[in-house]
C-alpha cells in the first residue's frame, strides 16, 4: 500500500536546503500541504534570508503541490507560534511536524565558549521544544499528530568536538520518551530520526566517495515512514545511504547486593554481574526501573511486595 498524506498539513523546519528540503518536497509529492520553514542562515546560525524557503516552495508548486514559506527562527517561541498560526490560517490543521532545523559550532569542549554551547542547544533542543509545544494542543484537540525529532549519532554515541551538538541531540530523545506517554491517548506518535547525510553541515568531515552515497534523498524515506498513519512510536530510526537501523537504549538486568555489599567495593566486586548484557532490555518508562530495583531488593531481603 502506498503511503500518502492527502488532507494532511506538515511543518518541516530547516527545509530550505539539505535534509529538510528533501523531506518537504517528498511530503508534498505524496499529498501533504507543507510549511517550508527556514531561517536562511549560515551553518553556524548567523544571518537570515527567506530565499531558500521560497525556492523550495516554488519547486513544490511547480510539481503541483501546496506549500508556503516561513522564516521563523525555531529558537524564538513567538516566531514559532506565528508560523503555526500561519499554517492554521492557511489550512486549518497541523498533522505532521518534522523538527529538522539545526546549526553547528564545533569545537572541543576545552575550547568551546558557553555562548556557542548555548546557541546550539537553543536551536536543536529548545527549537524542537518550541515547535512541538506550538503544535501540541492542536494535535491533541484533533486527536492526531505525528512528530519527528532529529537526533544524531553524535548524541547517541558521541563525536569529538560536538559536546554542544551531542548534548542537544540526546536531549531530544529524552523529550520524545515522555511526549510519547503524554500523547498516546490523543493518537499522537513521536519518533526520532538519527540521520547521516552529505549536506553542508557534514561537508569536509566525510570522505568524498562516502559523501556522494550519503544523499538526503536516502534519508527521507525514514521520515516519511515515521510520520505515516501506521508509524511506530518511540523509535530511534537511523538512516543513511539507503541503509536503515534502529537504535535502542537498554538496561542490564543488574543484581541486588546485600546491605553489607552496598559499598563501592561491593559494586566493584560484582561488576561483571551488574554490567552483564544477559537479560538486558528496553524499559518503556522511568518507573519500570524503580519497580525492577524494588523487586530485586524485596527478593533479596525475603520481603513480599503487594
């Protein structure tokens, strides 16, 4: 069955170039009306211009699709609210939000300024918060919403010189984990994309032959799936060069230590058992960890939990 978005309205941030442009164009091709948002600044977030967004809108319209351009800075909630109002005025609903906008200010932690750290967190993490917050009540009231946050291998696994970027990119996963729980009864699904693509943000960082394989167009199918009606929920979908995988945060089964062993020395002595991957699993909510730990303690102490 072909996945389409007829009658759906999508907002794609950072859609003037690269990944966002590809996402916006393909959503429109499959029937969505699209808000093409782009501040039009440099890779480092400096400057602004509406030309990139307007150019993408022209491409979509030339192909028979519906789109409008918007130049909101996602780090500014007032501008984001105005963008969502523009979508509502134009089409009366917002069904899909793809949080894609981002900047880079790479430096080792020893050299990065707090200003450069803050602005990257403001755009990636708070930008995602702002856009999602502005759409959330609309999605709740219409009992339908599909939200994608854009994470990164830098956040999931670390990357030299990207403490600011990595912190923000793992932050959006934490945001997703709770939004999934709060949105469930309103048919709002929230997922994370962890893309790797040859864009102006990765130019010069990846070998040329690999760069040529890592096209934005090979990542976009992952987004199209994550915002479909039958999308999964709370999934970190990794995508690049036509390859796709799922990243998971797991917790080991662990073990309970007797009161006498509940010391740093006791942890060291039992480290192999505590860290053993045997029985590790994905937890679906924070309280599950509390229940697991309490159950282990009760078992060890011979206490029956009601």
